[in-house]
């Protein structure tokens, strides 16, 4: 390595594993449903009123906006991880 320069080392295996993980997370919609149910249960059972209850209501609203997008989010994250590896490979002419 020349003086004043730095090498960037990208672990392709890590990003490929990450992409496969997101590919397997097609059930993210189910995870979001369970999370939303837990939030709503906390709201009705534990937080009856007040600032915390209001904040949780707002947060529940944000989570509800994600409903129906679980598969799309998983697919996008998988594509991003694979695209990153391809971009690095193209930039370094597949040297590593």
C-alpha cells in the first residue's frame, strides 16, 4: 500500500449471505403482523392514556403503513445487497 492511500476490503461472502437472508425473509409480512399485534396489545393493556400512550398510537400508525410491503422490502434489501457486490466487482475489475 502506497503512503497516504488506503485499501477498501469488502467481504463478498458477508453481503451474499445478507442477500440470501433477506431472500429467505419473505415472511416479513408475518413478522410485521405479530409486531403490530404486540404493540396494540401493549397499548390496550398497559398504556391507557398519557403522552406515552399517544406516542405509541403514533408509532402504531407508522407500523401500519408498512403492512402489505413486507415482501417488497425483503426483495429490495436482497437486490441492494447483491447489487453492492456486483458494483464492487465491476469497479475493481474482479481482482478480489
